[in-house]
């Protein structure tokens, strides 16, 4: 069955109406004009056929650069029997499109729930300590120049805090050498404490001044040490970059527009991941304190006082936005923490 | 199937007005797009290069002038290699930022030095892999040419407090258009810089006008100590005017300068071009496309692309003898995909 279409000579835009057919021996494809003269002829395997795509016209390129173009897609498929027809069939079916959509949605959800945390944890595990140290040096330098000053606590109080720190570090399974305490005065940050990737833990003077008992301070320190144990710092860094990286890789597009559309979901996701880390750190801290005869309820009370101070009676932003779970929920969970 | 020959034999000299048309459909493209994304995920990203080529082929292959459409020929494997190299550079950059931020300047210098090469090779790759009626396009721009057009002119425009911006714009257009050829016939643009000044001034005036309108209610209403619903409405409207202006004025300038460049472009002795993009309509399409795409979590992305392509094509015409038979091309190597991939990864915009 001959196919009708256009013939173009090698490298030329001059078109002729022509027909394409398979020779009787089945070996060659031939292009003939209206008068029956042969315009092009080549063995079938030597002819490059464009793959089928939507309703686009198919092009058959002969070895010498001559071109035959036809809209008869089914005819070409019957003549050349290549594999591209299969993909085009997938792309034509609405049912398959719907299934793809569901599969993509499922993959996205699974990737976010399990893939990202798992990959980030693996990367954090594989990160050499020297890299974690360099990252911490850099972060600390930036914070020291912009937000933090040297501690202004009386040296006796400093020593008390250090003693508590050494005690808690001694309770940890992984040995006291993993953690370093840094005391900093931070009037603009207020009462806060954070764990850095290589095990250094910053505690602000403002937090120390708010603590009414050793148990409260111990809770905070144990919480930050749990962050160090689980490498939460490194994992957050990796989690923050994995989602945009995956989108850039799938779409091949790291452009500003693509980033604009993912930035809000990315922030929400990041907060969700971070809330999970906080909960884990609370649980670990509570368990550690219970094992050594302290009451985790002290930390719960401390968190409630901190919220009252920073956000007033109305409470802080809703929990689905924040990097920490709602304080009331955290406090309740700490008080419920099971005895060892 | 339409088998009429493109050339009317009786009137070889009469200039013919051929509008570009986009004949793809959103439904058809949606299926292609979604199936290709699924395949990309299944193959852990490998298929993305094939998906990109298929999507480009769909858009080129549905863009018609007269009875024929364009064609895109890039080999996916080269795009995959380019993408891998771009990712490696991105990774190295972020690693440096995390571990040794002191050395980040090295990457900026390297990027600046590579930029003209990226622009040159990506334009060449795109041109050489595009054809119309069996004749390929080509691009002859050089590294030094891109250096002048994209870096030196831009620096000059900045030093002169943007007084020379239209000159920089023209340098980019000239680099882009005058280095392209269809087969062996060259494109040639001659753009009067005075008209570019007019467009930029009009854009500036629009921006100022809009910002004054947006700020006006504050001046009028603060005096009477406004509050409540009226005040909220005013603030809302003002912000809307400001947002539309900030997003719309660049589109206005882009549409107007695109029209100007194309209207002043010819191909050989027998062909010239016409473009009549409407700045208002284009702004509306770009803004509503973005909003609808975000609101539907990306599901309307194929529809938005088709809508924009259809509008753009409908605004562009080729004027000249319809007989395109005279065009010839020489066989040539396909150019370098690394440049194009790295460039599109880092979102470098070439203006056209």
C-alpha cells in the first residue's frame, strides 16, 4: 500500500508530491513522483524514520539527505515496524494519562514522606566530620558577627551550666566528647538554644537566666544533644535542597519561575520535617531524664513560660506553619513521657 | 491530507502574507506530557532528556507556515550528557557554598567566563537542530561576539545609569538575529535605536504612572484618618495596580521590542517578517497562565503552554514570495548540547 506525501531532494526545500512504497522483495523503500520516476531508493534499515508523536507528520530521511514527509502515520508504522509506535500509543490514551497522574501523585507523596527523610539521613551519615566542622565554623562566624556576643553571665553561673552540660553529656551513650557547649549573649534572639552540625551547642544567656531549676536546664541540654545524636542539623540542610533538586532534575528546569511555584510548598514541607525532629528530640530528652531520675515535666513548664514571654497570652503562630510543634502539645507529650 | 504545492505557479513575484499557526491541542499535549513525566520518574530521571525532545518536537512540529511545520532534531543522549554536566557544576557550587564559602567567588568568575560560550553554543545547538522543509537553520555567532553583546554592553548600560540600555538591547538582538541563517541565506535585522528608546521611555512612564496611581489613595486618605472596609479596599486595589505594573511593564517592553526586532528583520532579499504582539494581551496570558498553573498544582501547565504558543504564532507572519524552493542547506554537525543544557538549567534568557 503506497503512502502519499512530499519529497525533498537532499538539503533542499524544493518539494514534489510523491508516493512511498516498499519494493516487491520487501528490501527497499522507494519514492516515486506522479509520473512513476524513482526519486529516492534505499534499503529499509538505512532510512531514519522520526518516531511517532501526536498527529505530527512522519519524516523518512534517506542516507543521502533526501526526505519524504507524510501525514499517514499508520501507513508508516505498517511499513517500518519500529518501536516508537508503542510510546505514541501510551501517549494517546486518556486512561493511561489518568493512571500516570495517579502514579505521579503517589510517587510524590511517598518521596516526600519517606524518600526525602531517608536520603537526607543517609547523606548526613556519609558526610565526613571535617565537612560538618567547616559548615559549623561558617554558620557560627556569621551568627557571631550578626546576632551573638560573648556571654555576660557571671563566671560562677557559667561554671554551673558547664557542670550540668558535662553531667548530661556523661549520660549519653555516645560519650561526652561529642558535644561542646558555647554560651552566648543574644539580646536580639532572646531565650534560645540550638545544635550545630558538628556537635557544638549554643545556649543563650537569656535562656540560662529564664531557667528556674537544674531540671529545666537539663531538659533543654538533653533536647539539643538529641538533635546532635540524630544529625538533625545536617539532615535539615539536605532535606531543604532535595525537593528543589528533584523538581529541577525531573523537569530540567531550575528557573526562577519553577522555584517560585515550589517555594511555598517547600517552606511548608521544611517546617513539617522540622516539627518531626523537634518531637524526636523532646522524646529522647524525656527518656534520658526519666532514666536518671529527673522529671521531664520541668522542660514542659519551661517551654510554656518561654511561649508566654515571646508570644504573649495569645500564643504563637499556628503549628502547621511553625518549625516547632505547638507548645501546648509539646508540653502535654513531655508530661505523658513514659517512665523507663 | 493537504497535498497542495506551496508555490502558486502563476504568480512567482507577488509577495504573499503567510501567518504562522500553532495547530497543537492542549488535550493531546497533556497526555504526552503526563506520560513522559511518569516515565521520567520510573527511570529515575534518565528519560527526562527524551521527554524534553518529545515536548519540543510537539511544539515545533505543530508550528506551521503555509503547508509545512518546523521540525526539531536534537539527539536526547546529548541533552542527557549536558544535563549531567550542569547538575555536577550545580552540586560543586553548592558544596563550595556549604564547605568553603570563601572560594565561592571562583565559581562566579568561572560562570562569567563561561557565559558567552554557553550563550553561543546553546543558540547554535538550537538552530542546527531546527529545520523547515528539509532545510536546517544555523548560527554563526562567536564567543567574543556574545561577550560584547551580553557582558560589555550590559556593563556600559549599567555604568551610564541605564541611559544606554536600548543600545545594549539592540546589541543582543543583533547578535541573536544577524548570526542566524536559514540554510545558507542569512537573517538580517536593522533596528533604529530611537524606536527602542521610545519603547523603554514608554515603559518607564507606564511604571511611574501606575505607581503614582497606586500611591495616590494613601496621600488622600491618610489625611481623613480612614479605616475599616474602605481602607482595606483601597490598600487591596493599590497593591493590585502595583503588582500588575511590576509584572506587566517588563512584558510590555518585551512584546514591543520583539515586534520591533521582527518587523525590521529580513531573510535574504525576498522575505521579511511581521509581528503584532499586543502587550496587554500577552501580559494577561502570562499572568493568568501562571496563576492557573499554580492553582491547579501544575495540571494546567500543558494548556497554558499551548495557549501561549497559539497566541504567539498567530501574531507572527512571513511576507515574501511563497516559493521557498530556492533554499538550500549544507550538511553540518549538530553543535553542542552541553551549552544549551547548562544555560537552560541556570535560566539564562536570550531575549527572543
